[in-house]
C-alpha cells in the first residue's frame, strides 16, 4: 500500500502495524492508520549491529494533509542522518546527558573533575532559576526548565534563554 498521498492514506485500513515506504536501504517511513487519523514513524536498520530502531514522528496534524508525507520523510531523513553521524537512538533529557557526562568524566579524569562538573550541573542546569516576573523579583528554582528538555529538542533559543538567566544571577548565586 502506498502512503504518499492523502487519498491513499485515507483508503488504508486502521491497524497496529504501520504501512511502510522505503526511503533507502534500511530506511523506512511509516504511517499507522487509526480510527481518528494516523501517526508517522521512522524505522532504521543497522546491518552492522543487526538492530532495528524506531522513532515516533507524531501525527503531524498541525500541517495540511497533503504536506504530511513530505514532512515525515524530511523528519525521518534528519533522524537517519543523526544516527549515521554516530547519534544515539534513545531519547534523553539535558539532565540525563549531564549525568552521563559526569559518569564519563569519573571514568576518564577521576573523581575530582567529575565532582566539579556535577556541582556545576547541579547549580546551573538542575538549579536553573525560573524567569522572574515584575511582581515577584525573587528567583525561584524552576521545575527543570533546561534540565527537563529532551536533548534532541534543545534549540539555540533554549540555550540563549538559559544563558541569559545565568548571566542575570547575582555573583553570590553563581558559586
């Protein structure tokens, strides 16, 4: 079954297994038809490890139906490119990435360097202050505004806003 056009996708029977479209060797984009629409998925196969990996691309309902296939292919290719450059398939938060880095530092550089990095992450990433309002100028610890962001969704805007919050901290808070 073909999933490239709206008419073809609408004619598909709803089922759990996606309908797949090959993009290249070991690379597929899929559409899972449901009773109320559908969801897009990317599937990759690594011949070296003989492992399949999947990434949910979402329902793409924010786009016109005739643009969804093109958007799904683009998102799938970006993910395949990420994996091809050594990227990981698991989805982790900024906080989890920082914890992995601390573990790496502990193994490679010892406890002193790892403890230093862990302290900095605790103060500046996990303890990222929430943006202040004009009516409440006291800093508050936000519910992990940077630490809770999925690493793959971290944008330059997120980093810029986080840096701005760090720069606005009083010198005594930056210890």
